[in-house]
C-alpha cells in the first residue's frame, strides 16, 4: 500500500511535539502526605476558644497568662497523645472542657462554679 499525502501549498508544516507536564517544585516544609502535614499542624497549633467559652471567661472574669496558655497547650497535647477526644482540663482554679481534635476550649468554669457540678460528654481528664 503506497499512499501519498498531499499538502496544500502555502501552508507551513510544523512537526507536532508532545506537551510535557509542567515541572513542579517541592514547597519547602511540605514533604509527605496530607495526613502527616495535618497531624503536624494540629500538634503544634495553638488552643482556640469557642464563642461560648469566651463568654464564660468574660462573665467569670477569668484571664490566662502566657505561661498558663502554654500549660493548657501541653495538657491538650497529653490528652491527644492518649487518645482523648473531649477532655476536662483542671488548670489552677479553672476547669476547661476541650475538644482535643479541634484544639478548642468549649467551656470554662472557675473555682466558685465548680462545686456540685457534673461534667458530661468527656472521655478524659488532665490535672495540671
């Protein structure tokens, strides 16, 4: 079989080239899987306070120093390492219920409000 192809005159002929995927550069500090990166971020993230917890802290005139916040972060990390999900953290004269996965304080009580209270929906406790 002998086929001939005729190219109309006046049209340029250019060889086709396969397009290569653009080269991607690794982003510094992001080596590994998504789960690994997420776990790292969660471990070293700061503790947040929910709107409800902020209202309770303000109403009860509870304030934390930087040292107390660091102690709270360490307590959340201890609870996370032991598999805690909803943890009661007793920090000085304050009780905090924390969602460990979100690293979020859900509610807070001072010493005066602790008496005769029942804490529900917690699976662990850290006493600092």
